[in-house]
């Protein structure tokens, strides 16, 4: 079960986020086959309200993805391990599983999905290296991060739009296997388990053995 986001609970309850979530829940088919007018009718809002919150209907899933990243994914290397961050990020996103599987059927290759999501992820990882680990990434590390963030984003997006059964343990393991070894080690905080002790459980019993294996390589 996803632990209670006590510190961030008010973020979900702000009028802006509630309106955006209302719009998100109004999407009942692929965004390529749904008009803004249909979304507004389902949400009970005007087009003016829609465009105050989103520039395009395709911004809806990307906004939600980036909004959710701040709680777990962006904390990897800061206060969370890769395994715990991935597991609970996926779990949070999948609270809107029905929305993603309907809305992304044909629209995954929008410029936002191909460029903005990986660029945002790269920016966070570089900032984590510099600010939390005092590591200035060299050209090779920047190359690894650039390649990795594109792959990571593409894999997660494919899962969200698929009809395959959800398996958080396997998905977490698969994502961890994609991480370049140098990046994995650099952003594995020594005290990650202690910081969230009592709030987050280890996602899988395989985590500790996987960490030991990677450390030996």
C-alpha cells in the first residue's frame, strides 16, 4: 500500500490541482480521438477554464507525470534508493492507470513525450549529483544520463499504455537493470533506508541481493 503523503497532502488538495485532476478524469478515450470540447463537457467546465490550466489536451498526462515525480522519482539519490523510488513512483502513477491506458493509446509520440519528459528527468538527476553528492558530471556521465533518461521514459510510457498485467516488483527490477552502473552507484544514498524507515517498505526481498551483486561488478 502506498504510504500516506502527509507532508504533501495539501498539494493534492489545492484548487489548481483539483481542477487539473477533474480534467484528467474527464478523459475517457485516446486523446487523439477526443476533443477539448468533449473533455470540458465531461468535466463540467468551460474551454476558458481548460486553457487556463493546459495549453493542449496532450499536456494532461505529461503534467500528471511530472507532478507525481516530485514525491518519489525525484528523490532517488536524495532520500530514496533507486528501488524504493521506482516502486512507489510507479504505484502512485498507477492510481490513474485507467486514464493512462485510455489516453496514451496513440499519442505517446508527441514532442512533449519524446523530449520534455526526458529533459526534465535529466535536469533532476544532474542536480541531484551536484547538490546532494557534490559530483560534477563529466561528458561521459552526461552522455549516460541523456541516453538513460530517454530509455527510462520510453519504457515507462510503454507500460502505461499497454494492457499487460501490472507487476510492480518486476517493473522495478526491469527499470533498475537499465541504470548505467556508474550512475546507479553515484546516486545510491548510504542512508536512504534510514531516512524513510517506518514510512516506506522495501519493495522486494531481491533488493539487497541485487545491490550486493551490482556493487561487486
